C-alpha cells in the first residue's frame, strides 16, 4: 500500500469517527456546489424576522389590516432592496480591493523581484521548509508568475480570491430570499374572511422562521433542529418587542384608525 492509499484510509477512518469534521467536509462540498446558498439563507432569515416584526408592531398599535399590509409591503421591498444592494456593494468593494492588491503585487514582482523572492522564502520558511527543500519550493513558485501572485495574495495578504464570483448575483439572491420569505407573514392579511389574521400570521411566521433557520445547516455546521429553534427564538423575541412597543406608543399617542 503506497503513501497516498494510506492517507486516504486514515482520512476515511477519521471521518467515520469524527462527526464534526464530517460536517465541515459536507459544508465545503455544498459551498462548491452552491456559493449563493448562504446569501439566500441569511436574506430569508432577515426577511421573515423584520416583516413579522412590522406586522406584530402594527398589530400591537391596533392598526387595521389595510395599514398592516401597506407597512408590511413597504418594509418588504425597501429593506429587501437595501439588503441586496448592500450585499452587492460589499462584494464589489472586496473584489475591487483584491484586484488592486493583485496589481500592486504584480508591480512589485516586476520591479522588486529580489525582495518578492525573499518574501516567498520567508512564507515557506514559516511553513517549515528548510535547506534544499525551501529553495526548491521558492524556485517552483517564482517560476510561474500566476502561481507567484496567488501565493502572495493568499499567504502574505490573506486574501482569498474566488474565480467567477459575481457580486450582482449575490445581491440578487439576498433580495429574492428576503422578499420570498418575508411575504409569508403578510399572506393572512391578503385573504379575506379570516377570523384572526394576526394569529394565522404568527403561526405561519413561526413555521417559516423554523424552516428558514433549519436551512442554515446548508451553510453552517448547526443541526436542523437547533438552527430552526434558534431562529424561531430570535424572531419571536423581535416580534414580541415590536408588539409591546407598538402597544405602548399607541397608548401614549392615543391614535386609532
């Protein structure tokens, strides 16, 4: 049995014995398959919590269903656009920063070659390379400019570049998730004849909170039940605070519609 086969068997054994590491392995593969899943999950989390909080606050203030719908949809679209745009601009800024740093490193390689070679040597020395192995590693890295640039970006600057990443798609995924998840608490107010729209909204909102929270397992190592219960707790607290604040302000101001 060669060294590679031994290493693969050791890894397989470790995966079977260590469930936490196995979760990280699954997470890594999922991120490779769907790099926008995280944007969708977290956008949906915010969408359901903020919209249900608006519904609860308006209900606490004894506002009619028509006003709740207006406030809910206004919040849904405004906050959805804000979150999507913020995610897009944040991702675009990171990409522009990485591009500028890569251009700087390229200039230094072209104009300060010996200094950059020494930096590569220092990087691999910290990794444990010594003697001929160190010089061989440095020679290999510096023989290919793109590999050299990648090494400086990752090991010197700590910048991880993702090929083909599109900030616009990240922003769109966040916006779409926010709107799709956030519309659920508003559905009972769009259906005429319900005896208690707020109760129906609370039930639907709670179920959606749990479901969206459970989806966090796609991007974190949190289990389905724990992820769902954590998000349900956070959303319930936010809704309770909004309801109480709405009721207090309505009593203080004394406005009824």
